[in-house]
């Protein structure tokens, strides 16, 4: 990517990207949402993937 983009001003990933879009703390809030959803939906996900064993 170096040379194609100004990495300091044009490329954001992970925490830097989500906090840029949603404000400070957005990345951690998003991770918490995914964690809660994963815990809640774990039995359903496990049931679905058990078909492929």
C-alpha cells in the first residue's frame, strides 16, 4: 500500500477505523456487541455446524 496511499491519512484499520466512523470507544462497543451476540447465539451456531462433522 505504501506509495499508493498516504498511510497516515488515508488508511485506517480496526480500532482506528471504527473510532473514526463512530467516535471514541466505538470499536470496543462493537466488540462487546459481537461478544454478546456470540454468547447468545452459540447453541444455534454449534447446532448448524454440527452437520458438517
